[in-house]
């Protein structure tokens, strides 16, 4: 007969946002501890539209640590997963669940195994910082399960060892990852600059750009940049420290012109550093370049920036509009240049916060092709259109940090077996 005392399963479910850097992290000074060559600043994206949900479970009946991502079992043997698990485990505390009659002493955690199930509410393949949300969620949920009494700063230093950008996903709003000085990385942590309510006019539109090309991973790309680019040294030492101060001030004062100027310049310099790598790395494609031109032309015609753009290690454009009205106009322009394929309706072409479409009078629009050309096209040459070059758009906004989901129906693991539902 099975030992009754072996039957319990204790679970925690959490949700963690993804983030987009406006001052980029690119380059490590320590590959194992994941210590960067410069500070970075990001905006956390609303988890309603882009997030990872993770359930972690512990049971004496589990015989090894296991993980499932979007329903498929994946290996936990990688060094980065192991670092996160080790760092969390050694900080575990006593846990008691009186209702279930479960008692776990601090020292028991060394012998107990965990099951982890993670799910992204956006396509992992779209290249939208899924590792940042994923690793942050893993660390946050395990810390809750194991009653780790560390603050978010300490947890961010653990998430950092899973993936650098993950440390910034432990907070909502505007977040700075301080590079730190310590060789062990104890001071390389994320801090919140302002919460998501501080600047809630901002609207974020992401163009998921179709791409056939297999991209160089961030990890490999930045290693090659560190090894070969002189421009990176200049960027890390001379450019970023000044930009960080200016960006902090722009965020503090909700100074959109300065925020947009810095965001675009830093994205462009990051891609310039990629081009300065040997062999050169190309993350943006023609569509990305077209989007930059559209935004630049519009900003110039208005005399002051309306929209900022930024691109990570891939061709997708993340555009930040100064307010909802501007975001509506931006969508009109983007839909003019990048109309959906004839078999795609607008409702599935623009996803996320649909109220932007509605406010711009675009909701339910049947014939996107009939949209008038943007006024900054002054010449008589008909504007070229690029149907099919954007897969879809996501409308979102700055959002909150990690949260626990207490409703058991949202758990990804079965409460009896501890296996994926
Ligand atoms: C271009 O955090 O994915 O998105 O630390 O090697 O896991 P690893 O890299 P990762 O790099 C992100 C790079 C970036 C810029 C940024 O998010 O700051």
C-alpha cells in the first residue's frame, strides 16, 4: 500500500510580465554569473497581454526536478536553471500548510524535488523576451513556494543568473538593472524607478515582424560583440552612463521628447554595435528599417516626438506612443503601410488592448486598404505598401510586476498528481 504521508502536493502559481529595454543590456563581464558591462533600463509590459504563468509544486512523491514549457517537457539540466534552483533552494525556509497538514522544515528542501509548468500567453517563437518573463516567474514562484524571505532585489539577482534581462521582470513600471561592482554579483540587481501608474499615458504597439531567418541568440551575439567590438567598449564606458542619468530624469519628469530621443538612439546604437561585431550580426530586417523611417518621418513632421521605437535581438518593433490618441494615429499609419493579408481580419491582426482600435475608429473596419495615406507623404508618388510583412500587432501599456494567483483553477499542474493538467 502506498504510504499516505507521501501523497500530498503543495503548489504555488504566479504570473510575471515581460519587459522591453529602453537603454539596452548588451555584453557581459562575467558569463556564468551574468554580470553586464553597463546598466540598463526597461519598461515592464502589461501582463494581461504578455506574460508567463508558472506553477511550481513540491511533493515527497516526486523523484526528480521536472519542467514543462507550454505543455512540453524540457530539460532542467542547463547551468542557468541549475543556478536558479540552487540559489533559491539554499534560501528556503520552513513551510506549514495547516489545512493540508503539511510541514516542511528548512533542511527538508535539499531532498525534495519540484515540478515546474510554465506557459506564455504569447507565441514563444515571436521573439518577445519570453526568457525574461519565464526565468523571472520561475524564481518568483519557487521563492514563494519555499518561503524564501528575500526582497525583490535579492530575487532579481537570482533571476539574473537565469537570463540577464529576467532580473528586470521582477518589478512593474520602469526598472533599472544596476550593473554593480562586486565580483560575485551581489550588487548587480534590479530596482524600480517608478511604478506603472507613474506614466500611464503611454501606449505600446508591438509589430511582430515576419521573418524566415534564424537569429543569433542574445547570449551568443553579445559574447561575440564583447570579443570583437571596440564600439561596445566606448558605448559601455562613455555613452550609457550618461544616458542612464538622462533616461532616469526623463522618466521622473514624464518628459516624452527626451524619453523618445534616448530610446531610439539607444536602440540604434545597440544595432550599430551588432554591426560592429565580427562577423556582423543583423537583427533588424527591411521591415524593421521601414518602421524606423515611418516613425522618424512622422516625428520630424510634427516637430516633436510622438512615438519612440526600440528593437531587441530580432526584427520586431516595439513602439511607445506618447498617449492613446497618438497610438490610434500610429495604428492607422501602420495599417496603411502594412495591411493584413486578405484572409486575415482586423480583429486577429491587431490584438491585445483593442480599445485603441476602437478609439481610432478602426474597429470592425472591413477595408483597411481604403485608409488614406498619412499626410507626411507629400509627393505625388503613390506610397508603397507591404502586405504580409507584419504578422500581427499587439497593443499594450506599461504594466505591473509579478503576482501570485491564488485561484487553484489557474494552476497548470494537477493538485493531486503534480503533473501538467
Ligand atoms: C537585446 O537577457 O536574453 O534584449 O543574459 O544571455 O540570457 P542573456 O541575454 P538576454 O539579453 C537581452 C538583450 C536585449 C536587450 C535587453 O533586454 O536589455
